[in-house]
C-alpha cells in the first residue's frame, strides 16, 4: 500500500513538473517587450539644431530649379555686381528678420534670394524704358504699397496738409540699361524739385530698385 501510494505521489510530482515546464513559453513574450520599445524611441529628429541656424526659407528654392541655370545666373549677377558697385561684396550680411542677421555668401546670392520670393519672376521681354516701367510698376506696388507709388508719381506735394504743385527735378522712375549684362535697373525717385511757391525741396529716401533681365524680363534682384 505504501509502495502504491509512493508511486502515485511520484507520478503526480512528475505531472506537476511537466505541467510547469509546459507553461514557461507563455511567459516568454515578456522578454521581447524591451526589444519593440527600443525600436520606437522618439530620438530620430533633432529639429532644434537646424532651427538655430536660421537659414532663410527660400534659399533652398534654388535646389528645385536646374542647377546649371542657377549657376549661370549667379555668375551673371556676380559679374554685374562687380561692375555695378565696383566690387563683389562678400560676405553680404542682411537682417532677414527681427534680430536675425544672416551672412549671404556674396551680394549676388542675396539678389537671387530676393528674386526667388516673387511667385512670377518672368515678366516678358523688355522692349523699352516705357515697357519696363509698365511691367515693374505692379511689383513696386506689391512691395512698397499703392500709397507709396501714388506719392512717387504725383505732381503735387503735401505742405502742411495742403497739396502744392511742383516741378520735378527727376521723373518718378529712374532707369538704366546695362547692355553688357542685358540687365535693366529701375528705381523710384522720391519727390524732389521746386514748389509753385518757389521753394526748392528734397525728400530724403533710400529708393527701392529692381534688376530685370532684358531678354525675358526675369527678375534678377530686388533691394
């Protein structure tokens, strides 16, 4: 009887041990959890580092146009700037936004950067000074405002709230064509001249200007 009981106990113990060994795989998946967690660690982007560089947004737009075309335009503008200002300013620091100073490689690169801001850069072949003014005038309004252009073009000047006619010293727009580079220069001229009461006056201002390629009217720069 004791042997039989002992046999039963031994058999039961074996079944218990085998049962435990069969239940182990159910707990194995717990060891795989850390693996899946390490695969999803959100440390793949480092946005703060790129943001701190404060690179102008439209600078990368040149990558979307043909690189050979961009390099050709850049070379043209570098040669033009060298003659236009007597030297190619490099680097060329510009205040892009409030308290954000960005150093462009040179003045020509900055001109092209400004030109890329216009959604429509091709105005059509420039056939004359009058054609240039007609095509660029809307751009001045876009950048400076209609009130500004109306004041530039007006034959009257405000004197203590009264409009007084005056004789211009310069026309509303100043233009020049650089045939060597096929570049048109056009700027606004602030009111300046002699009022009808005989008083001469001048309006101090830094005139904005455009650089336009004559063959197709492409905007090459704005300042």
